[in-house]
């Protein structure tokens, strides 16, 4: 596996543009992104080692992200269903 240089985490923002201030929420968001980055890098490496085209794998990952349910309405419905509090 390739060594990756840690990236500076983004400033997480609420839908109104204000920064998320809860340190525990920021920590969870940063950990999630780090885990996703590692998983994607591993999937790309595996695919290339198996002879797949790297561009096609990256395109598939982009499509996966673009296909995720998003927006405040979808997330609010999910939060209500699972009884989570939104940021």
C-alpha cells in the first residue's frame, strides 16, 4: 500500500454556512473521511493490481458518491427515521 500524506481536514460547515463547532462531531467527520480515503485507495490499488484501468475505477467511485442520497431533505428524513440529531 502506498504511503499517503495526511491532508488538512476541511472546515466542516452547516447548511447555513456556519462552521460546525462541536469537537466530537468534527472528530467523527474527520475520521469518516480518513476511513473512506483509505478504503478508496485500497480499492483502486486492488483493481490496478488485478489489471483494471485506474481511470475506470476512479470513475466508478465518483459515480458511487454522486449517487448517494443527499441534501437536507433526504438527510433530515434519515435522521428522523433513525432518531439522530442533525448538526
